[in-house]
C-alpha cells in the first residue's frame, strides 16, 4: 500500500515563496549531483573490498565532502547535506512533506524567519545524528522533520488529505496531530529496532527541534496566538480539568442557586434560564467545530443569532463560521457574522481581508453599495497585490 499527504485545510494568507524556492533548489541540486552521488555507492563497495583483500583503496569522490560526515569537523557540511538526495524517491517524498507542511509554517513565521528556521532545523537534526552514529548522512529529512514538528505545535487540529493506492486509488482526511505523532512513533520504533538504512535519529532530533521552537515562539508571544495551536489545546485541557474538579465538588454554574442548596457556595448570582440556554448553544457550536463539522456549527450559530443577535464566538471560531456561511451562499447570515467579527475583534491582524470579503458580499449579493464602498475603501489602505486590485475592481463596478 502506498500513501502520502497532498495538502491541508490550513488557509494561507500569502504565497510561501521561500518554501517553493527550497523545493526548487533541492530538485536542481539533485539533478546536478545525481551522477556524482551514484559513484558514492560504488566507492564504498570498492573501499570495503580493498580493506578486506588488501587491494588499492579507491579515490574518494569529491561529492562526499558535501555529505554530513560525523567527526569530520566541517561546518559547511551541516548546510550542504540538507540539499543532497540519494535517489528520486528520497527526493520526492521529502519534497512532498515539505510542500504540505512547510507552506503553513512559512505563513506563520514569515519568509526570513522560516528560512532561518529550516536551516537551523537541519543543523540540529545533523547534530542529533552525529551524537550516536558515525555513518555519512544526506537529505532534507531532518529539516523537513523540524518543519513537521513546528506544524504540530502551530496547527495540531488542521486536517491533512492523504492519497493512497491499495488495489484502487482513494483519499481520506486525518488530523495533523494523529499523522505527525504516528510518524514520530514510527521513526522511534524503527530506530530502536534498527530497521532500514535511514537516519532516524536525525528525524527525531528534527521533530524535537521544530516542536520545541514552535512552542517556545508561542510561549514568548513572538508569534501571535491562535485558538487551535498546541498551547491553546493544553490550556483548554487544563481549564476543563479544573472545571470537572469544581463540578465534582458541587459547583454547578448551569443551574439556579437556591437558598439552602448545599451546592450553593458564596453569593454568586443565579444563572437565568436564558443564560443557561445561551451557554448550551455556544457549547454545542464549539463542540461541532472541534469535531470539524462546520456546516452543523454554522447552522447552530444561525439559530443562536435568531434569538440573540449579539452573540459572538471566539476569534477563529467566528471567522470559521462566517467563512462557512459564505461558502454555503447564505450571504445575509455570513454578513452578520463578519460584521460581528469586525466590531468585536478590532485588533485582528488581517482585518483588511475580512473587510474585503464583507465588502464583496455587500456589493455583489446584498446590494448595499454604500456600506460596500466604506469597507472596501478602508480595506484598500492596507491591501496589496491581487487583493488590492480586486477591491479597486469592485469599487469601479459599484461606481
């Protein structure tokens, strides 16, 4: 059975040119060095034969100077080995994983930060290999593993599309946290079992480096937090644990506090029936989003707005719901969701993109031209490239 990832549902805010360039450089280097690397296998075979028989030791191929040779002491090798590959299959599998996971990581780290991170991940992976192994190593696997580890820290709940071939081709989606943890566990098992001729220690060091750096950037607030990054999941888990502990001790915020009720502690105000209903509705919406059932979540949110038009979900949840409603062609409801988002989350970094979408809805579907003009003119001040051109085009359309 053959299977490999082809993409994720993580939406990119900008084109990942650095990631594309790294892929292009890896391919170009492989094409230029494929004949030289083919000689390395012949060299080692002849070298072993010469040692056993006392024959003439062959000349060492120059390309070996660019492999990572543990103990050699060359700093340059920690960079060059990352761009060499032993075969087309070696190259293709690394580049597929780099394309799938690297684009999202670059989107969060930025171009310069991502390039520095990628090369640093490869260096740490090489150091990890050299701690216990003496064999020469080549390939982008360690760097890609670092990128994958960072993806786990930044986007653990994104879905990855897997294509497989087993008698007939097919595809399915899997949560990135499950896929990546499976890869880590597999590499650890193969390392312990001594299976194959792969630098699994480099992979494991890369995973650890990428995940640690990703979590560190979130903890230090170098990267802006998102509702579904790994740090947020850990915090949600901690809060749920605390809540369960309080509930087990008699704290019931969803019930009315009644005089003489042994569960009533302090002078906390009673929760009204309406407030309890809102909490239950919001909990159902959040649960549907967590289960990746956005159509159901969007339907539940529309029902909530009918009774309580001011209700706003968390930042990323609100944006996901608005996007889902728009994709379903429910433009009135999506416009309401986007407007609530803009009113509530005024400091959102990509506010201009939300204004652009809402302006398009007002201009092309709801015939509210004046409101569309206001939004598009405000968004145009911070838009660039194709998005700016689109805003200007729509402004021309509505006069």
